[in-house]
């Protein structure tokens, strides 16, 4: 199966009700908001999607309903990272049946593992998968920063790309250089402020959390970067910087980015900002700040 893995692929948040059920109406509004904003794909059950907090039954429900709503308009990627090996295989099989296009694999969390153990894990897991896969470098959550040897072995096993959320620009540039002669292997950045630099160096796009609430901003930044329009890039990067300094900075905990994204979607009327335990949504003061910041952003013609 061939997937054009490039552009802006939001790590979609998971809309929830106050009782922790899937908010189906909010899910539909969010998906339409993303697709109408021009995104090039949607990533379900990533970090911003709060995947580890959900049961397998809930994850399957989300995958099925999201794939039905997306209806093949853009590629669907599904995170299958789990502490359970069989659980990852089960979610992959369900994703295939539901119509997803690829799965995303990060190192299993909780137990610290070595680079060699990660290679062994991939060599055992990949033959059991029935969808294309992307490798995912997320050391802040998995305790393992993927070495170039691991990424190379993943590619040999059939990986169609890597999402790098290390926040390490030097490593990202090394990835682009290492695989520059393999244009079919996509380098996708998870640190959205690196989008323009990623494209300039030869990378392929971004899994941008901010594209949940402002997909048009990141799509326009991607397009400007592809065209190397430095004036437009500079203007748009100032907006991304503003998001980092405001919406992503409400609260003092590391979960503030996901909380900020959900808070933004809530004040925009797209879906509520309820979160799965152990996380809790922003308080009234924080939500009021988000509302002020969003009001400033939407005064721009870029949505």
C-alpha cells in the first residue's frame, strides 16, 4: 500500500464527555474542522490523543467511528504503542478492518529498554502487522531516544517514515541527511516550531498539535515552506511562536499542551475539553486565558 506521508498530520485529540465516554458529536465537528482546514492526514491515539489512558474497547470505538467519519478523504494513522505486545497487534488488526491506512509504533513504555531490545521488538512485531507502519521517536514518554541504527532497521523492515518528537533539532537534521537518498521514507517532525526548518532541510511535514484548533495556519506554513516564501514563513512562524507562548503555556504541568489544545477547541465550540484520568481540564481561570488568546488568533484571516 502506498501512502503519501507528508504535509500537516494533526495528532487528533480525543473528544470526551463529562463521564469519559466518546463525544461523537464533538468527534464529527473536529474531523470536519480538520479536513476543511486542509490537513493531509489525521493521527489517532497519539500522545495528544491520550491513548494510554483508554481501554482497548474505547480505542476500537474511536478508530471505527473516526474512520467512518473521515471516509478516506485523508490518510488515517493509528497509534498502537502499548505495554502489551498482543494488544498492539489486536489494535492493528482492528485498525485495518476499520479502514485505517497505517499504524504508528513507539517503544513500549514503563520498562526501560535498550536500542538492541527495541530492534528485537520491531523484528518480532512487524511481521505480525497487516498495515504499513511509521516509527515514532518520543523519548520523553518512552525512556528511549531511538538511535540511527534502530531507525535504519525499522526502514529495512518496511517502515514508511519516522515521526520525531525528541525536540532535538540536530538529531532531526541528522535523520534527514541519513535518509536523503530514500525519498519514499518520510521524515515528519513532532515539534511544530521546527516545521519550516524541516522542510528547508528536506523533510516532509509535521504532526502539529496546534493544527487541531488552527489547521489552516499550519497548512499555510507548510505550503509557504515548500515554496520557500521567506516573508510568509516569517509571518506565520510568529503566530506559531504566539501559540507556544500563550495557549501552550497556561498551567505549570507538562500536560499543559494537551490541556491547552483541548481548551482552545472548547472555547471555539468544536468539542468539550474533558480529559481522561489522570489528567484534568484547565480550571476556569485557565480557560478564560485560552479564550483571550484564541480571540487574538482568530482576528487573523488564517484559521
